[in-house]
C-alpha cells in the first residue's frame, strides 16, 4: 500500500509538467489513451477511435479475458463485483482480485510520487484523486492481478494469498523500473528519455517560466542596471 509521500525540494517538476501538458490538450490526451490501449492489449485501436470507442473495445477484451480464465478453472461466468459493504460475502476470485489490485495501486502510486506526477490527473479515468493510478495500474492487470485472482478461486484466505503471491510469484516490486519507463513513454513518446533524465540534485536550481523561451535560469537579476533595476 502507498500511504503518503513527501516531495523533496530538490526534485524538478519535469514529469508533472509533461503530464499537465498532455492532460490539458484534448488531442494529446486522446493520444495517451490510445497509447495505453496499445500497451495494455498489444494492439493499436482504430486510428479514429474516440474515448467512447476505447471504452467499448476495452470492455469487450476484458469480458473475453474473464471468460478465458473462468473456462480454464471450470468456473461459472465471472462478474466483477466490488462491494466494500459486503466484502466477506463475495466469491474468492473477487476478493483476491480486489486485494491484489489494492497492492498494485500502492506500487503504482509510489512510482508516480517518485516521478513527481499527479495521481489525480488521469487520461482514461477521471474525477478521483487516484485517477492516474488507475490508468497506469490497468496496464498490468491482464498479466498480474487477473490471472492471480482466478488461480485463487478455491483459496480459504484469498486476500492474504493474493498479496503473498504478488510478492513471491509475480515479483511485483521488480516491475517498478518498467512502470517508470512506461509512464515516461506515455508522457513524452517522441523524446529520447535518456536526454531528459533529471539532473543530479547537487546542482539543480529552480528556473523561471517564460512563455517564449520556455524556461530561464533562476537566481538571476533580470532588471536593467542602467535604470536601477526598475
């Protein structure tokens, strides 16, 4: 689980700026949603697909995925059910899936905090403080939490077993470098990531925003010395 994070004063806003730029531009936001679909399912959505089209395509693929695993384990057709008020009454697959997703969300949230991104500004999900967490976590569910949850259909304690197997079998923490690179690619797909890595904190200083020049050095007096700095 991710309980909180304190951002170092030495950390740049590089990836937060990339995120906000893409989020605020409707065309770029749709491009990110398309890229997420591609990452998630290993195929590109139709070029002219709207956000609504992506939702329908995603829903169809998830239903097929659930059916495949239900067939594999000889289970009745699976229906995702998340009801915190009746948690103990749900079947083991749903309980394992919920617990595994909670662990996945925690790791993803930590990655976003490390990069300095906003967990709230999602590209597919919207309106919650963890919208971007849900966006990124969805990229990995088909290979982690979904097969794991179905494999625990007969577990007596599916929540505990899900958390344990995410650590031991799926090596969730070893996925962190991939998550970092995936987020960076989504937010800056046309840039060479090695060229925009953050500079060492020992010489990093705050810059000033300029609408024409982009970013100019801070700690500099830009006043006109001939006019007494006025």
